[in-house]
């Protein structure tokens, strides 16, 4: 019975190529190469998603800075209006929506300048 215990507790013979590494690769580039797919995925996400979003945010911030009284704008809700004033303290804009409709809204909800309808009417049509 003593033999059974000594055999069970005997150390396992070394595996691998016999150089004492225990079968593990000793190549220092192996660790770096295993991280390359993760690095490539991060770069791909940065180029495809983060860069265009930053450009769009900068463009929107520039638009909001250049707004002035009398500009025709489009809001994120799809409403068209004319800027009648600003409240710099609360970062809001006063809009005239129609003859008797005036509202106050956040400046950040402005998505762009309205393309003037008068330009579209003044252009000759191709029907004839």
C-alpha cells in the first residue's frame, strides 16, 4: 500500500521539448501578437465610429456658436422657426414659429439652418 501513495505523489515528468520551459513558448513576440486582434478592433471602432461622431459634434457646436437673430432654423422636433432672441444665462433661444406663436427652447435642440423656401421658388423649374 505504500507504493500506491508514493506513485500518486511522484512529480509528473516534464513535458515539452526538454529545455526546461515546460512546453511554453519562449518567443517574446507571442504575447504582443496575441493582443493584435484587440488593437485592430479598437482602431477600427475609432476610425468608423468615434472620429465621425467627433466631427459631427464639432460641426454642430460651431453652428450653435454662429447663430444670430433672424436666422431661420430647424429644431430636433422638426419645427421651423426664426430666432428672435437669446438667453445666454440659461442657454436658450426665443423662436417665432408663426404670426402669434413664440416659444423658448434649448439652444442644443437646434439641428440646422433652414434652407430658404424663397430660393427654391426663385429657381426655374424644368417642366415645359
